[in-house]
């Protein structure tokens, strides 16, 4: 991708901007090629390269460096515990990690800032069906699954987004979501494909985001609903915004109405890791006319609802399957991917009613109850446990655990701390607290 498309961009045009510097396309290409040369010289046999770091310019440079080498990129969630991380490293057969600081795991690690003076001489030319990345999705059995995404998947997703939403060289795209999520990583690929300027922030900060939207004249930003709410509460105005893409669950009607009042171009979207970002998107002009809808399918993706009410999808953005877990594949005989989500179609518009049966979406993060249940069952005294999602005004939903048996609360808390990222811990429904709710059932 880097070699094929970036060469088309004006070399002195701005490619990447952070609070610490800015890089033209020529400079971004040079940095990436020098990191690629370093990796090719030191670990030429590595096939799967993990990326475990916070958002930064070096993260974006590393994404392109791995592509130049023709290696498989595996972005990893920095909120994971070391136990979860070790499991994903094993599942994805990761050969080395690129990190912003060393971690306490016995795997080859290099810092993101590693460079050679020389540049990689011969970049890899990607074939459409080559697997370019593995991204993890939570598992219904408690084991995370590595989703295979091909070069063709990523390119088709970028082109579909441009066709439906519009991206070009004059656009300025702000990333405040994690780059290890599809919503963040997709912006990197779109920028490389179409020459847009990418503004990357280490995390979501309301005041900083508002400042950039105004002073940097941001045109595109990707958010989840809770981020949009906080920006609205802080006085968000349109300025040069052409698109606020909101995923990770439905946008509450009051938010849409307030966005409409301020003439903010909010586009709701439905997608998943298995479809390499968006499946359907509701355009800003349609937002209030189709409340509750995720919009129309983004061509050439096709949607249908099966006899059980499940959403099925086919098209060039759909994964070829899970890495080394073919038993988890969800293909129909005629080539549609079964999403596990329930929905209906009305006049060509998709309405998602339930996400993957027991899936809990909390602040844009996917949580499967089985993950939490499998950890709590390790606690002595817990005979059985069930986890459900409880509606939450801030996060959309939060997990709550119901247990059978008598157990040590501190032991259960420690197990959760050791084995699960904090956003997966059972919580009260109140946004101001993070206490565990583990109601004993007699």
C-alpha cells in the first residue's frame, strides 16, 4: 500500500501531524523505510509482527513499515493484562513486538523508534488475497479470536468509505480512538490511499479535541457515542467538520437531535472487525428521518436478514476467516458471513436490534460475558456465574456478574485484575463508581 499509493501523493504535502511534530509524505516514507530496513536486518525471519503501544506518529510509521516488509501486522490492545496479552501473542503466532516501552514478557521486543540509516530497497507488492493484518475480537467461548484481514479487504474498505462518505487530499482526519481498533487503523489506510492529512492524538481529550477541530480545521473524526456526548456538553461547533463518524453502538436520539440543531454532520455506522470496518452507514442528511437505523449497505457490500432474523453480509471487505480457528467460521453455503447480530431491513435501511446475542458494548469496547465468567469460575467457592449487560447512561452498557456460592471477594477482584482488562470488570450501573457487582444467588 505504502509503495503503490503513497508515491502518488505530493511528496512535500503534509501526511501526519501530532503534538510533537509533523511529517510530509516524503518524510513519512523515509521513516517507515528505515524502520523496515532495521527489522529486515535484525529479524528477517519474523512473519507476524505485534504492535503494542499508545497512539503516536511512530505507531503510524510502524504500520507502514510492516506493510513495506510484506509482514502481517497484529495490533494489540494496550488495556490488556499481561495474561491476556500473552494469550493473544500465542494465538496469533507473533514473532516479535514493537513497543513504546519494554514489557515483562519473554518475546523479542524492539522500540518503535528503532531505525537504520539505510532504507529498505525493495518494498513488498501486496496481492489482493494476502493476509495483511490480524485483529482480535472477543470470543463467545472466552477465547479471543484473531480475524484475518487481507490487503484486498483493507483497500475495498477504504474505497467504499470514499464512495459513501468522501475522502480526498484536502481532508484533515483526526484520530482520537485507539489505533489498535479498526476505527483508528482504518483512518491510517484511508489516509495512505487518498492522501488525506492524519492528525493523531495519544488519547481522547475533550479540550484538546475541540481545539484541534477549530484550529487545525479538522474535516473528519471517528468517535463512539460517549465521546460525542462529551464534546457536545463542552460546546462542540461545526467549524470545518464534514463528517463525525459514530460507531460502537446506536447513537441516542437526544444526541442526534442536538447534533442536528448545531448542524453537525453525524454519520452512524455499523460494522465489525470481521468486515474490516463499515458495513452500513447512515448519512448525516438521513439521521433524523431514520432514527435507530445504521443506514444503507455501503456498495459493493450486500446485506440480508436470514429466517432467524440474523444479519448476514458478503462483499470484498469480509474476512476470509479466523486465524487457525476454522471451527469458528460463520459462512453460509452461498458465501455470506453470519454476523450473529439480529436486525431488520426497511426500505433498504438496516436496523440492528441486538448485537451478537450476549455481546456487551461498553464505551465502544466489545465484551463477551464468557470471558468474565471463565475468570470468575477460577475463584474458589464460586460454583456458577452468569454475566449480563446492564444499561448505563454513560457507557451504553456495563457488565454485571451474578454468582452462586460463597467466596472471598478480594480473591475474585484480584483474579479479574490479573486476567482481564479493566473495562471488562463487572461494575455498578452508576457512572461514578467502579465497584464490582457480584450478587450471590442462593
